[in-house]
C-alpha cells in the first residue's frame, strides 16, 4: 500500500480511511512498515476513545475498492 490508497480497518466494520504517510522501520528485523491513516468513517465506539488519525501496521488495514 502507498500514500493516497483507500483502506478499511481489519478489526472494525465500516471504518474506512486514507493513507497519509508510510514509514519503514529499518531497525527492526523485518523492516516493519507502518501506515499513518486518517479515518474518514469510523466505528462510533472506537472514535470515542481515539483520534481520527493513527499509525497502523499492515495487518491492521486492508485495501478498499471504490464502489
């Protein structure tokens, strides 16, 4: 995935967002990739506890097709 891609949460149904930034942590054995996401729509319980932007790992998000 790359900056500008539309994504959805792997954990929360109906939570869609866009990738704003990508960072690869070269100091980790797997060169772990993190994605800075702005959530466009979100699960109500989730957003009451957090901001609408956050860093996510690749398994926490999935590519989203435009319907």
